[in-house]
């Protein structure tokens, strides 16, 4: 199994090399040379497996070099979750929620970031690579904490996280400020997520910075979904959800299933696309955006145009104007044209926009449907879910639920649909209370308690205990200062 860059098909690497590198040297993203097929016999075998076994099976198709260590790694990674790591909850005859937030940091990023440290460490071992790894992360809120938790005190790794100073929820910020571990550092960056992401991409691309780190025995890697090792564990839960629904007798093997995905950087929904390329019977992939609806316009009109106002919303992990992983989809729909993909990414960087052909757009709309929900519509959907089904969603998941409603009204499609539920409502307790029409306490921890009273869903201990945890990382820096921050060896 080999991987190629979306911007240069000529340079092939193995899976372990792709995981260790994160980003290709030409700035492109690694993609598998071919997609492994999951046939009917595989599906039947997987139907009887536990979640860690399913994950090890899917990841093993892409990283056969690590086959022997994948199951024990997945068991350790998903052993950190409460009970079932990816439960499917049915709310009406044809609508399900796939809850991906039962891990240590209560967002779906844990599905990949609890496993990635094993994939990285084992890839380095396989390659005989003794260099240390500095994981650099730009986060819109949830990736940062999940990366810190996943890599905390993992030998041979260090983690540095940058988050936008006022673009994350109070709980997300506290989770990162209070992070423990001897190999972790966190700073807030003045600006929005795109500023943080661009600054981190520039750090990756800087030869001077790499050289300075090399002297210390460190090489960069990424825990953002540009890293193949981050994406591949995400493919597994789409298979798992499908099989759970079949196992429950609600659907026959081979029937189509839709997925509605609250989307930001396009990693989660891309994993669903890869699952469909591997043979999972997917009907439509519903790409849900918040008011930052650049993807909706792209899927509908064929132009990706990031030159627009940036809005802060109650779904901060989707407040993104440049969705990095779309590059991988562009590569596929262009017929794997690396030169064209590189040209489009250059245009995006230089002018903020690029356009796909009418034919490409038509090909995309066979599988994808895109829509967005503004704050009001999303709040309404959150309230309705609770009222109608007693289901309590976070403000990202409610965007997907609202967009799914729009999809059904527009298309009349009655295919069973899984709405991907990406965070615990407790990460956004104040906004959730507001959407439910409750008065909102000023204090964030009182808000947790109140949400518990209203919904009877227990507050996770790891969130309520933040109230008394020492605030360890309080630095706020300009994006121009991030190279210095990375190089300074000062530990808080
Ligand atoms: C990261 C995140 C998203 C967006 O996922 P992408 O893979 O970036 O598209 C949606 N919801 C939550 C809660 C997230 O943390």
C-alpha cells in the first residue's frame, strides 16, 4: 500500500512514512494510491466484531505494516472511552444519531486522537526512526484538547497547540489551559482559526524552523486531519454505524444509508466519502455548515470563495473558511490530476478562490448534498430535538440536524439517515441552555449543573473538575510570534 501527494503523484511513500511526515514535502496531502475494497464477506465478519476490532480491521487495510500491533493499540485507545465508543441512537423510524463524543475530551476528535499516538509511535518503530516528534496543532477548539490528551507523556513526542484567543467556548479554553503532562505546551493566538491554521502551516513549511528543531532531535508532525493517521481511524465508525443498524434488524446488508455531517475542516465527511469508495453502501453525504457557508456555496455553485466575512458562531469547531481536507476530494474529482490540484491550491492561497468544472460539480452532486443553518435555525433544531425526542444535541450536531431537515424538504428522500453527533452538549452548556429557552447562569459551572437538571444527562466529571484545576497555560501571542514560541524551551 502506497501513498501519493495530492500535488505530486510521482513521489510515493509508505503508510508509516505518510503518518510520520503529516504533510507531503510539496505542501500536498497524502492519499492512498488505491482504495481497499471491503466486500460482503468482510462486512459479515465485521458485523460480529467489537468496536476496537472493527477499527483495527479498517486501519489495517491502509497500514498493513502495523497489522500486528493495531488490535492491542485500538483496545488501549478505545479503552479510554465510556462503554461503547461509537453508539448509534435511534430517534425515529429512519433517523439515527452516531455519538462520537464518549471519549476523554468529549468531542469526536477523540475517535482518532486516542489512536494516532500509537500509529505514530509504531510507524516510527517500523521505520527505525529514532527522531523525536513535535506535534504542532492549530485548533478551532476540540482538536487541541484531544491531541494534548492523546499525546500527553507519550515517549518521544512533544505537543504544541495554538487556539484562537476568542474563538473557542469557555469549556474548550479551560480544558486546554489546565492540560497536564510533561511534554505539552499551549498558547492562544490573537485572531481566528484560519489565522492559527495559516500560522501553523507556515511553521511546517519553514526550513529554518525545521533545521533549528532538528538540532534538538525533533521533527514536525501534525495531529490535524491533514495527517493520514488522523483520518484513517475516522473511516471505521461509518462502517461501524452501518453494521450496528443492520445488526439491530432495522436495515438489510446492502441497503443504502445517508450520513449528515457537521462540517468544518472537511475531515469527518471525507472519511465518510472514503468509506463509500471502499464499498460502504452510502446514499447521500449531507455536508452541513453553519453561517460560515463557504462549502455550501462550493457544492452548489462550483466556486470555492474564501473571500468573505468570518462569523463567530455557537459551533466554533465549524467556524472555518479554508477547509484543508477538501483538497483530497478535489484530487479525486479531478480524476487525480495532481498538477490541477496544485494549481487550484495555489490560486486559493494567492487569490482566495478557485473554481471546478461543471462536470466535476455534477459528479460531486451525485454523492454530496450541501446546506447550511444560521444560528436561529440551528437553535430551533436543537430545541425541537429535545422537545420531540428528548434528544439533547450540542450546537454542532444541531447544525447537521437542521440541514438534514432542509435536505428532506428539498429532496423528499426517505433513505435512513445517520446524523453524526460530534460533541457532548456539556462542552457548550451555556449555548445549549439558550437554545432550549432556559435562563443562562453567568457562571460556566453553574451552567453545567443547570443543564444536568434540565436534561437528566449526567455532567462528565472531567468537565466539572475543571473548576478547581490549576490554570497552567495562559500565554496569548500574535501570529507573528509563533516561531519564537515553538523555539522557546520554556515550560510552564
Ligand atoms: C472538528 C469538529 C467538527 C468539524 O469536523 P471537520 O472534520 O473539521 O469537518 C464538527 N463538530 C465538532 C464538535 C468538532 O469538534
